[in-house]
C-alpha cells in the first residue's frame, strides 16, 4: 500500500485471516484517540502536508 501512495490503511482480521483492507474508513483514528494516545489525526494531516509540500 505504501508503494501506491496510501498513508493510512486499516485491516480487519478475524482469527488467522485478513478479511478486509480499509482505505476510505479510518475508524482506528477515533479508537486510538479514545484511549488518550497520540492524536493520530493530527499526525496524519502533518504527513499529508509534508508529502504534498
């Protein structure tokens, strides 16, 4: 995904199987923020701006 230019990709895993690759619905950002961890949304936008810059 990195080679294709994706900056944020999520995967769904059930047991030993990857069931889905998410490139349009980064709900993990909200989940991480709920736990008081880094502001992933701000980090993502910073990375996008650097890449465009």
